[in-house]
């Protein structure tokens, strides 16, 4: 028998068995509990049932809706569920509608596993709910359900072997994994990742927000070369800020290369590639990620890279927790030492602000309840019980203040003078960080804006800006630091700039020779101070 006939016979066998598998799989809805999916959320949003009972989600709104298990966008909290299995033989067993429900449509799911299961609308993640499934003494999952699930899992593996990722019948194709969640519901084969374009000869930055195209770019050029081109196209960050775009490169890189992407990312663009890769790792592995992340971050040789890794973890943690800020902070507390914990806090609070301005780590209209248009110090001003977290919060908060106040620095400076006692330095450091970002690290403009703050906080503002220069380049920092510091007109600003470079050199350069090379670039006075740190 030819291979074609064998494959055809196998497909027919699978199809016949599928008829048996799914003929009585859909639960009878008699007596089932109905949750209405409205255009403003779920009604009721919190419900209790017993093991073996069925929930019917009915779209009573005028828009399409997609009920699914948390977390967005992986849908993997309920045991056995995973958004990447939509379209496969295992789809009927997922707590996931796997598609938008039209108005009037229903989706049913029977809960065989006891627990506290949160869910959301995949198309509008801000709408969520909770189903508490109580354990029934002596209850067992129906044997027919278990057998069908086992068969589906086995058949899915077998089809991967026989069909080599070729769609023979609906649902039988293996797809390129989309761990980052940017392409949930979109299937990209290895063939589709290939491109006739020569990205080496093209500008690639405008592709970073195209979910499919950026994967093709990274697939062809590799992670390092993609980042090199983006850095060059942004004129080393002086023409436009490439940090957010680098996040997308990192997510695409993880989808293509898994954890190997971490070793391929470069620290340019404020380590955005590392941050995006970390976000993708969280979405891929879900709640089991924390211990993996700690091991991964601790594997970096230099302190700067370790801190950036934990910062990226903070971005992913907040997205993974469905933007539950207290929960993400609590998880950061498990990171280890103080610097690791505060780096994680930094990622959480940065992600909180990025989400509010439409640049979240996930997809499709993430929102946060942890910022306010009326109280621009919120949530920092309610974190007094955790001074470390409160300090890091204020180090990020002026980005939100500036966005709401149309970048009126005078008003934001006034707000920083009103923050709780002991938090002024953090707030003015945040202003410096924003100054560095909005001026694209232009020393003359930086000096002008920092001169607007109260004189006692001028050094703090300059330090915040210098940090953006250091963080942009990381261990690749060389003569860029000299050019930036020398461009200051005020002698005190130059001294603050060089002094901050010297202070952070030990974290940037783990290798003594590399650190010595950097120190040799500095003016003699600072060179001597920098060299002391090497001995």
C-alpha cells in the first residue's frame, strides 16, 4: 500500500473515531447554570457549583464575546486548558470557547475538577468572573470523558507524526507555538515563517508591531542581528525610543527559539529584548514559571543583566496575574535578595503604567484598575506598608502623571513635592528618567528640564536621566557615556553624570579587563575613582 493510501486510510479511521468521541460529548444543558455574557461583563460574575455541573455561557450582548479560563491570553489555569490547543482534537475538552460567540450563541462547559476557577472575555480581558467548584465526596470524572480525552491527546500526537504538520482534516495540523500570546488563534507554520523578502536590505523596525512579520524577520536574521538593525535604525535611540519595539522582538524570539532566546538578546534599547522574552516565558509556562525564572535570572554573569531579567519578570508577572497589582508584588517578594525584588517591582509598576497608556505586555485591550485620573499618586500613596515597593512605585509614577497632564513638567514637579515624606527623591528620580526618555538622552534639553525642579533635587533629576543612558546600553556602554556627560554645560551636572557612571560600573562589567577598558575612557579624575572599584 502506498504512503498516500496509508495516510488516507488513517485519516478515515480518525474521522470515524471522532464521530464516536464527540457524538455525545456536548453536555445536556437541562438544569445547567447560565452565565450571561453582556457587553459590560458577566452576569453573575461570581458563582458556586458542584463537581460535574455545567455552566452555559450565553451571549446576550450585541457584540461578539469569547469566554475562557484565565490567564489571558494563554487560558491555561483550568487543568488541561491551553489556548494553543484550540483547533486541535483536544478543543472540546478546554475551558475555552476557542472563538468569538455571536450574539445569541452559547458555549457550555462541564467542570469535573474542584477548585476556584477565574475566567475572562478574551476579546475584552478587563471583564472577568469566578466559578467556585466545590468537591463532591466520592465523585469521579465519567469514564467516557476520560477515555475520550486520552484518545484525543494520543491522536493529536500520532497525527503530528503521520501528517508532519500538514492539515489533512480540520484540527490535525501542528502549528508553530505562539507562547507570547500575540498570535492566539493564528496558526503559523514553518513554511509561512519563510519570506521572500531580504530583511537585511530593509528597515525592520516598522515590522515590530506586525505579529506575523516580526517573526519572519527574526526567523531570517536571528535575534542579535534584528536588534543590531533596530538599534541602528533608531540612531542608537536618539531618533526614536526603540524599547517597546525590542519587547516585541523578545516575544517573537521566544516563540521561535524558546529559552535560548535569552542568550541571543542584546542589552540595547533598555534591555527590551530581555523583557519581552521574559514576558513570553511567563505566558508560555503560566503559574509554574516563578522557580524557572529565578534560576534563569541568576544564571547571568553580571549584576546588570540579572536585574534586567528580574525587571522583565515583573512585566510578565503583572500580565500573568490579570493586572492584580498586590498579587504581582507579593510574587516579586519571592525573587530573593533586595535588588532582585526591587527590580521585579520596577517591572510590575512600569507594566502598570504601560498598560494604562495602551502599551501592555499582552494583547487586546488590557486595562488596569491600579491607576487613577483623579489621584495621580495612586497606587503609590497606599503602599506605605511596604516602603520598598512604594519607593519603586514613585520611581515610575511620573510617566503616568505626565501622560495625564499633557507633559506639563511644572505640574508634575509640583506633585512630586507633595508625595509622602521620604519619597521625594524617588519621585524626582522618576522625573529624570522621563526627561531622559522624552529628550532621547539629549544633555542640553535634560539640563533645561532638570533645572525646573527645586535646586536640592537637581542632582536627583540628573541621576535619573543618566540611568536611562546606562540602562539603554547596559554592558555595551562605551564612549556614549563620555559624549553624554561632556555635553552638559553645568559643571555640577557633568560631575553628577560621571560619578553615576563610576558608581554603576561594577554592576555593568563583571569582567575586570572589560571594566578597565571602560574606566580608561573617562576623564582622569573619574578614571582614578573608577579604577579603585576594580581592585
